[in-house]
């Protein structure tokens, strides 16, 4: 006699789940063949250290366009702040997120430009071009040879190097996360990629009939569905695809969820194993109906679980390789114990964000300035031994003076920063040994390629937080650079 409590199992949904998460490669091959699209490994969701957006100002300049290229190559989400979108497309291509704004006009630095940013790299600079001429005090040394002076074109150094940088700093301060936090998922600003990451893993995979999904609507995600205990089931969940590369959350204490639930107890799983049916590190948390809550989950309190059973002698979670995330509502806790706050039927858990907390301070704002900014007017300076920017500071509208004021606006903001003062910029190939100094006495040259690499690397190094450095390159080519050691030798600004 048939079991009256048994419901019809959905084979189609079971296959759909396995296909979505690429559990059986043959099923994915058939689906791709039918849909006429090849498998593209480059479309796998990316983890790394940053899930939020890196905003690049001055993205079409000599350093800025190189910064954009490196960020993209390393899997970052990049947003380029530009004034001329057609020019930007011709330089950066059509695949970069371009936003039109002008740092000299603070009203343009709005939520469209600044939303979901995780860090800012500012490479803006006034335009300078050479014109024939000379200064009276140097004319006698030229002996009839043509001498070309740099001349400011367009906006003034005060507007760009000081007021513009200050505007960008003030706007960033409103949107950047706290210095010791890393945004992982921001459902208040859903992207197409974010919508494609999450898929349902319900008890249909074990013969049950529960169903759920993750819908992104408005400024939140909603994990909702119906949990049924029929067919010995009783759980519904949504899970991300595996991230490649995985998330590196080393240095953080745990993750924090901003949620509004329905009074039931839910679970969060973090996984380091890319296997479909591997060990997950779980944490149960209670919700209060119709109340927004911040749920902090220390990594030290995660429980290793396999199919709702605690795995004894399992090592602690390896937080530098988090491959996937999962939210679940289940009638079970662990090892056969029941969830005391579980009710079968419809459920809904709203989520605004998931982020890491309690980490070291990493730079959030990288500013490309210039060596020599403190030298104009400094006692004892021999201008004949200084580079052109220092000698001609007054003729160039006080360009270095205003750069220094722009630096000061960042130092006073409270945002963790790295201020990079390169020596004379060249178009020579990068990959040279770098020499860092502090005190603004350095002279030399450096490739724009190496400056761009330094900007990106700064974001990864906690010793780079709140430092100002001068940099030049040597003649020696190097295969690799110990960035942590380079930054660690420097002193933080006082």
C-alpha cells in the first residue's frame, strides 16, 4: 500500500540543480550543446580579497589606464571615473564600467558613481604640454638653443590637485566601508553577476519536495520558499557557485550578515572544499520576526558538518580559501537534534549584505602624487639641482603646492590611505627594482607601469596603510618583488 504522506518527487528539478552547480559534467555539456554556447571558465564567479568595486579616477591617463588594466587582469570589479565617455571607450575598451563625473564638481560624485566601492585609486593630474620659451633667469644658459617650458592646459592645479582630490576624498568617506571590514555581497546594489551566483539546493536532492530561491529585489535579497517534511525531507537552501579564485578572508575575525527574518533559526555555511557533497562549516542563528539584525559569526565558532552530522577531528576552517557560501532553513540542527525554532511551510529571510569584520586595516584610498611636493620654498634647496616641476612650480600655477594640499586632505579624512610620490614618469617598460624613501629628497625616474603595479599592490598590504612614500626605479630588472617587506620598512605618517 502506498505511503499516503509521500509526495511526488520532482526529477526535473533535481537534474536542474545538478546542472546549475555543474555536478555532472556530462549534463552541462548536453545543456551547452542544446543552447549552442561553449563553457567559458572566465565566467566563473571570482573571489579574491575584494568583491566590491575599485573606483579609478584619472582612468584614461598614463598611469590610470595601466591601473585599470591590472585590476581587470587580477579579477577586480573596476569602475572608471571619466569626463569624456567616448574618449574613455577608445582608451579602455567597451568592457569597463564607465561613469561620467568630474572631481572638480562635487555634485557629480553621487551614489551612481560611488555606490558599492571598496577602494579608490586616484591618478588624476592636470594636463601639461611643452611650449617654446624660457625664464629670464635661465635664458643666459641656453645660448640660443630652443628651450621648451611646460604649460598647464585646461583646469588649474588648485581645482584638480587640491579641490578635486578633496571632493573625491569627502565623497569616498561617505561610501567606503570601515577600515577593518570587507564587503563580500552587497545586495543593496545588485549586479547581473550577483544575480547569477546563487542557486537553490533543496531537499529534492535527497528525495524531498521543499523548494526555495534567492530573489534580488529593490535593495535586498530574499531567500524564500516552502519547506515540507514530506518524503523524510525538511530543508531548503541557496548556495553560491564555487568562486575561482576563492575568497581570501585571512586576517578577519568572522563574517557579519545584515538580515530580517521571520522568527525561525537559519544556518550559514562556508565551504573550502569545491566538492559538491563535501564538508561545510556551519553556524546557526536566530531571527526576530520583522526586525533587522546584524548577525556576527566568528570563524572560531563554525562547526564542521557533513550531511547534518558534526565531523569529529576536522581542522578549523581555512579562511584564506572560502569557495562558496550557503544559507539554509532546516528542521534539523546537528547529529539528529531538531531545530527548536523551525516551522514547516512558507518562510522568508531578507538579506542586505554579507561582509567580513575584525580585520587588519588595509588602504582604502591610493593617491598618486609627486616627488618634490615639499621642496618649493624649502630652505637650503638648490633649484638648479631639482627636477623641472620643482624649479618651475610657480610658473605651473603652484602645481606641487596644491598636490601637497590634496595629500593633506586625504590624511585628515580618517580613510586608511597610501600616498605614492613617484619621481619623473617614463614610458619605459616596467619590472624594475623599486627604491622607496621617505622625507621627499629622492630624485630619479620610474616607469608608469611600475607605478600602476604599486597602486594595485598597495591595496593588499596592511603595512601600506597611512604611509607616504617616494619611489624611483633602479636599472635592475627583477622577476618578483616582496611587497610586504618593502612596505614594512616604511614609517606611518604622524
